[in-house]
């Protein structure tokens, strides 16, 4: 709770600063500045502290920084960034195709701040919707009344957590699919992951989605420490950090086509798993087993077969269709060198190793289903969950 209050306070302060430093609020700022100057006369403070030019300069800087926290930066055309909400209105249409965005140092602020926003949204969604829904839908465990009550509250908490995961990854998958529709590559055209490299610009939706995915994993790094620690805590934490390295590195290096392909493969299995867990907490055991079978099939197809297909394209097509540089060139966006090539292949390999560890857990659960014991999350300390 204290973490949510602290994050909310920071966000509200940033919103207030963004409003206060807007050009439209200059008359109000000048009024406050004049009042402060009159009040400070007995203190003999330097007059430059109350100079309108100094304050205008500071306000312009603060406003630019706070704008970058909430809105996209790096518009190729200067006038395209005049309205901070312009790119939001164009997410569902093709209207944004004429406005392109480059990488910008302020993009890091955007990802971090939206990670904080997701953290607050999660808390509000859990308290106002998912926990009350859990009280209505979660089945009561049998057994000792005192132990049963403890298990019930635990199940309700897990139900809410999985409900949030379902919302998060369903939204993520929808946004990634919408963004991929604007990219030149598709499953049957893997060579387009590399043709024309480096592509240094994106449309508004593609850039917003890519940075939002980084925000998603930033918020999950915080959330993993709030939830009850499970046996795969270190695998999960390592997974989040490796994913953040891949998202950040691919974004800086203009490998975002590959990044979108990987993101498309990651989300479907998480949606299926959350649905299976929710049905388990509601007492729908048969439905849980069916959904778990679908999840296992989707997991293998996307996270191992499809993933291997993309990794092979990185291994074979990148050297064949692009030229390796001798140094990193941030200005041109050409970051593909023998070192970065090996680095990304190793990171993708590390992510696959973590997925293989989880596949082992999945197969153990599948064995329980086959032996009529039911699908149980082997990461939990309580077999009833």
C-alpha cells in the first residue's frame, strides 16, 4: 500500500508540474513570481532568482521532460509533437502513418513512468474489481473451517493476480497484433526482419506499443516482490531482466522487427495459462484441465517451435542480408557488429533456456492431469492452488 501511495504521489506531482509549466499558465506563474519577489525583499535574495526569463527557461525544460514522461518523443516533424495526445487518437486508424518517430533519449523516461502508471492501475483494478469478483466466483475449499478460510483468502488473492495478468497480456497481444499489421514482415517472410536494416523510424502506434511492452516488464519487476514468492522466483526475475535487456537493446539497435516477432510469440500462452488458473480457482476442474491442454499446445508451438524459427532467422538471415559494422553508430542506427550479433543470440538463447525450465514444470503438471490428479501449479507451496 505504501509503495502505491508513493508512486501515486510522484505521478500526481509530475502531472501538476506538467500543467503548471505549460505556456498557457504563464500569467499565473508570473503572478506567483511577483508575490514571491515582494515577500523576499527583506531577505536580500539575488534578483536573478525572480527573473521572468530564468523562470521561463526552467519551465520550458521541466515541461519538455514531463511531456516526454507521458507522451511520445522523437517526432521526425517538429509540428507533429505539438499536441501530446495526437498519437493516441491515431492508434486505431492509419492516420499516423505520415508521422514517424525516431529513437529518443527521453524514451527511457516514457517507459519508466508508464511502468509506474501500470503499477497504480494494477492496484486500483485489483481493489475495485478483481478482488470483489474473486469473492463472488472463487470456490470455498473443503476441510477445517479455520484452514478453509485461510485458503479461501489465498485463492481470492491468486484469482485477482491472475485476473490482472489476463487483462495485461490480452491487452498486450491486441496491441502487438495491431502494430505488426503495419510492419513489412510476417511469418512467411522472415527475411523482411532484416531487409532495409537499419530502419530508424516507427509510426506512433508501433513506438508506443514497443515502449509500453518495456513498461509492462518494468512494472512486473516491482510486482513480483509484492506477490507471494514462489519456487520459480529467480527464474521469473531473470526472465524479466533478460526480456528488458532484449527490448531495450533491440530498440536502441533498430532490431524492433525481431522484437515484435518475439512479443507476438510470448503473449498467447500467458493468456491461456491465466484462463486455466482462473477456472481452477472457480472450482471448474475439468475446464481447467482442457484449458491447460490448450495452453501446453500453444506454449510449445509459440515459445519453442516459433521461437526457434525466429532465432534461426537471426542466426542465418542477419549475416546474409545485412552488413556488419565495425563500430556502433547510434546516429545512423546501425548497431549490428559481430559483438552485438553474438550478444543478442546469447540473450535469446538464455530466454529459451528459462522457457525450457518452465516447460519441465508444465510437463510435470501434464503428468498429474494424465494420472487424474488434476492440473496444479507446481510453483505453489500449497497443492490446492
